[in-house]
C-alpha cells in the first residue's frame, strides 16, 4: 500500500512537469510538421508495464514506431488509427473510403515515421544523456506513458501515446502550495462606518450652529456604538475614554439637547424637527478586528477613530466636530459647519457661539483619545458625498 501511494504521489508531481515542459513542445512539433494549428492536451500519465493496461488506450489501434534515444534505450511512439486516418487523408489527399491501419502505403508509413522522428527532436534537450545517468538508475526499467489528446479545428480528436524510459528524465517535484487558512483573512482590511448616536433638533437650531456649540446625542450610549459595512449593521461594546468627559454648569450653559425645542417657537417651518446622526469618518479595520467585535469583544475607544465626528442628515454633511461625553451620553463639540447656500452661516474659528443666544460659550475641549490596539486607521474622504442643503426639505411631501 505504501509503494502504491509513493508511486501515485510521484506521478502526480511528474504530471505537472510534463504538462508545463513537454506539452508545448509536442504541440509545436505537430504545428510545424503538419503546417497546421493543433489543440493538444495531456490526458494521462502512467507507469504501467504495458500500455494496453492503461484505460486511456483501451480499444485503440496504434501505428507504433520505436526510435533510438541512445545506444541502449528507445522511445516508443504510438499514433492512434484515428490520428493516421485524419491527417493522412487531410494532408495527402487520400480518398479511400475504408481506412485500414494495416494497409498503409509505403509513402504513408514514411510520413508517420518522419513525424515521430520530428517529435523526438523537439524534446530531445529534455532527455538526460546516457553517460550522465546515475548508475543506480540504469537498473530502472520503468517507463512513463504520456497520452495526448489531439484535436483539429473541426472538432475531430485522436491520440498520441509517448513512452519514455524513466531514468532519462528528471521531473521536477511538484511544489505543494500551502492551503489557505481562514486565519489569513484576518490580516485583510476593509472600511466601515461607525455610528455614535443621533438626536432630533429643529431646523432653526440646525441653522444656528456655530463652532464651539455642543450637540448632545439623545439616542446614544457611552458603552455601545453601531458598526456599518455595506447593508450590515451591528451593535458593539466600547470602553468609553474618560478623557472625553466634560463638565457643564447647567445653570450657565444651555446645551442643544432640548429634544427639538425651538428658540423662537413662532415659526412653524423653523420648529420642524429633523434627525441628525453622528458618525465617525470611514475607519479602516482588519477583518480580525471585525471578527472580535462580532464575538462581543469590548473595544477601547481610542485613536483608531481619531475622535473626529461628522454630523449628517440623510447622508449629507452638516458639520464636523470632536467627540465628548456628557453624563451618560455622547455629544459633539462643533468645530466646522457646512452651511447651506440659502443661509449666511460661516464657521467661526476665533469666536465660537453657543446654540442659544443667551447661553455662555463652552470652551473646554476634550483631551485626545488613548491609542487603540491593532492597525486600524482613519481613512479619508468622509463617508458623505455632499453638504446639507435646507432646500432639500422643500420638495418633501407634507
């Protein structure tokens, strides 16, 4: 059983070598000799003592030629009856209705023998010279039997069987490719969106956003966030960074967490509430990190997200800012406002203004987040494609 296994493994390795080395030579030899285009495939490789035992040769009749390779060894060429009939009739113009391999003319025999000699010359450089064969291999009497399937343009097929002594060949071992492991996926990267939370504010409040304002995300949890990739969304746990926490003097600061309460309360249009989502810009993460998130691992909120947050309305950019923590919820400290062309609002870097006109400006900034493990990094540009335009609401049905 062990010998059978070793032989099979050797043939498997040799098949690849013959297919890469011999097949192109056999194909070129056929093309050049017959001055036609051939399609040839290596059908089988065996080491049976008799070709008749090969399944590929059962029921076939062959024209056989033995040609000397050196003073001690021969190569055996077997051309199937179909090959002889197809190509002799095609290239010699024979019109005989009944082709019999045993009744070939002298000219047809000479043509087939010349063809076999020509093939031998095409791959003679692949054969080891007799004087260079190791002595221990000279005692080897085994042969390789290579069966080639030959096709013409009209779809007709035939066979050529080539038998060569094993000791004059040196097939290179087949290099086994290591199987792909699922763990290899973990090193690959992808881009994801991470949603921190959302809130509802009025158009009036949205329009009056300035650098320095703070938006409290009513629908947020400092211990959870939502990861989005494609159409898949999944909640994951986070360790909130204490450095993001800010203290607010509720008596002196009016945060935009009123759940949509307008300052004027007089204009129905300005009192319309819209949902604002807070998301990180696209984040590059490895599939291994995503796998850990999917198994419930708690993620440290660090520099992987860079603390930069975008406020979006229906996938349109409204503002960008810095992530902060207020009590048990997240918030966004506005740093840059993207104004609609219909209103005159410009980002103010030097003199931030709070949302409510009578409130005191919040000047405390959140410290940088601590470094997160892994090789995640933030990518640009941001996930949104265009700035928010207040006119987008004018075309909506009431």
